[in-house]
C-alpha cells in the first residue's frame, strides 16, 4: 500500500545520497523511479526526485536522462 511513510523514506534516502555526494563520500548517485503520489502523501513540495535533486544541489538547470539497452 502506498503511504506517506514510503514517500518520506524515499525523500530521506535521496537526501542522504546527495549529502554523501556533496561531501565527497561517493562520486555519483543513480535513482530508480520515485512514486510521485508517495511524495505528495508525505506532504513534500517536490513533484518527484528530479525537482528535489535540483533543489538540493542548487542547480540552475536540470535534465532527466534515461538509458536502456535495446
């Protein structure tokens, strides 16, 4: 069942990964899809992790990228 707790857990994990990256503990992060309804139910102001990543890193521009094999 989708819950506010799940949305908050996803948010917390992303924030932790960004902190680790900005502090130099890791050199990159990769994300899986985040449930936007979970973010909403948690009362978060971001629609998804692309907007959240932009805010956390203070990036003036952002882009979403996908990769897939054939």
